C-alpha cells in the first residue's frame, strides 16, 4: 500500500459540509467563508512517549488528537469546522490504522468537523492536527481582554489527568474515570460559543492552570488572585489532596482542557445560567487585579507546570 492508497482507504471520507468546495485529493483544499466571519486556526502535535504512552490505544490517540485542537477553538468562542491531519507512522499497520481512522471519523462526526487534507510519512509516531473554525468578525475571545475587577471562572474539574499520569508512572492503577479524563478530554465548544460577548478573556487549560492563567495575565497586562479552596475538584482529586496535602496536580497539572475565562461581576448570574444550560460546572475561583502577578492563596508553589522543552 502506498501513501495515496493509505489516504484513500482510511481518510477520504464523504463530506457533508456545503462550504467545502474541494477536500482530500488535490494539492490543497478549498472552502468558502460567509461574509462577516473570520477564520480561526490552531495546531497541536501529539508524540508517542511525550503526549501518550506506547500502549495507548489507536482509538484514544485519534480522539485526543482531535479533542485538544477543538479545545483551542472553544477558547476563542469559535465554531469548529475543518481540520487537516499529518500523521507520521513507524510502519504500515493496517489494523492500527483501521482503529485509528474509525475513531477519528466518529469523533469528527460527533463534533461536526470535516477532514479536508493532510499528509502521511514514515518515522516515529506523531499526530499533528490543524483545526479551523469560524467566528463573527472581531467577536473572538482573546487572552488580552481581562480587566481589573473581573471574576475568574473555570469550567469542569481539574487535576484528574495529572493524577492519572502520576499513578501510572508510580505503578498504581488509575481509576477508570481518571483514565477517561486523560485519554478522552471533553472540549468545551458549547460553552465557548455561549460566553462569546460575555467573557473578557479566555484560555484553555492544557499546560496547567497556573501557567495558562499566566498567559491571560501577561496578554492583558493585569494580575490575579485565585484561591485553591475554590478550585473545582473531583472526589478522587479531593481525596488525594486530603491524604497528601499536595495541590500541585490541580494547580500545575496539564491535560485538563477546561476553559478558564474572565468576566465582570455584573455578568455573574448570566454566566451561571449559561453553565446550567450547557450542563457544565462553572466555578468562580478568583479575581483579576492590577498587581501584574499571579498569587495563589493556599499554595506554596512547589509544583511545576508542563513545559514543552
């Protein structure tokens, strides 16, 4: 099987999006943008031994590769539309490809996004997806809009994926729910769209709350105070902290893919209504200030957020 047969057999799916004029099969894809909209794009690479274990199933690798990119689109308040896939394979394993392709196709259908192109090559296992979305012109939620006095909100619960990794690395079997949080994160697309026009800034929590909230602080030229006692935790994470007096996984652990956003206090009730409609837990964890620094009440700073290098 050559490269073109591989693409045709496993990734050339029927397209249902009428805005796509040309998808897989040519040198580049062509799609239409409605007047008054902007294109939002993001790229993430997942590498074996760095972002997933060697024995991670192809189904989980496929799902997570898509989900982490969708999370970036969610943080911008955009609607995800299209993606490209660049896959590097150590060898041609048709069984692995069949499972990977099936899972990726199912996930793309679930989140209503279309595969429009990509590339394949030989080498160490790497999955690179570029996700594209659309948003009304000048309506995207950026990291740079936080204002002093804004509340800081966090969706879902944090720390479970980091706890899962810690258990695996220490030879302990994680709970099923922790494995799901690590391998099957839920991109908060509905919430991202719902808080557009309400949130003053937003970032997705991929590298740890401390590090990612710091991106908002730097981009907005503000400071922040958050309280560890207000962080939303699962029972498993709460039990771990109670037993070990260790907040580092919740504060610094990566792979949460929740949304951290800011908004004025006057919009708090509206945000809580949005959370109820979206059926997503949203928690107020702190306040933006003018200090130009991030202070975390109740945390001694012993942990380390995820570093790419």
